[in-house]
């Protein structure tokens, strides 16, 4: 069994208006996931370097999937994937999305204890029309690759539980029940989602709400424990 998680880290800016990347990593260690999809992981302006210093990441339990889009960055349009040091990174790629505003997704194919797992991290548009197009584009990209157990997760910016872009996930996907993750101080929206393909079994899932998590970002991390179906 492994734990996957998704976390919009708001470039390390907490609800107390302090930019504390060390706090983000402390929250990730609380969640103790094997794989984490991050959103808003790179600065938006300037050199767009990682909001989490790479040397700080290396001191902890994780390594970043090396998308190498730009020097000092760890992601693509703010999307990044962290994995435990014991996880083997087999392949990875950024995914271009149809967009009105700068958006993208990232994909990594991993080997965990000798078992394959594909991860897609995404941060979708504020526009419902573009969100639906973006979900279709992600699904098309995944289906164009070899069959593999897949977790799709991220900040979908979708307020509806079952409508909007969530309708684009067909019977080949299982939307994990999670809970409200935004705003971290007073959660009212289920914007952060995890979706599984049928070859994965959901064991448990939820929203991580600790005192530190409520300070570290305006989103709370969401998580799921999953097993491969043999």
C-alpha cells in the first residue's frame, strides 16, 4: 500500500502572509506520502525558480522529478511531483494544455517496490469551459501511453462535486471522496481532487488539517492510500 497526496502550496506563502517553504515541507512530512503532486510550486515571475529550495527538499524525505524546464525550477506552470528517495523515476514529461491563462500538467511514470505507477499532477483553469477541455486533453495524453495504474490529482478549481469538468472522467476513472480543502482556515470547497484508474484499489482518503497545514498555505493537502489490484 502507498500514499499519494496533492497540495497547492501557494508558492510557500502562508495564511499569515509569511513565505515559509520550510513549513510546506514540514506539512508534507506530516502527511508522509510516497508521492506528492504540487501546484504553485514555482514562482510566477522572474526566473520562475522553485518556491521550495532544492537543497531544502534534498535534506528531507523527497526528491523532485527532474522536469528541467528552467534552471532552478522544479515544475511546469507551477506543477511539480515529489517522490520518496526509494522511488525509481522511470519516465516523465510536461503536458501542454489548451488554455486561456498559463496552465499545464506534469506526468511521471514510477516504479515503487517493483510495481509501476503513473502520476499526473495538474492545476486547471478558472474557466469551466477550459477546465473541461483540459481534462479531456490530460485523459487523451494518458491513453496515448502504455497501460499502467494511474493517479490523476491536483487543484482542479472545480466547485461542483460531480458536475463541470468532473463529468469528463468516465467509467474508467474513480473519483476519490476527500472533503473540503479550501480555504485552509475555513474549508468550504473541494477544489483539490484525486482520481484513480480501475486497476488501483482505494483503502482510505481524506484531507490533512493540522495547525501547521492551516498556516502553511490557503489549501490543505489531500491524500489517498491505494493498493494495486493484481
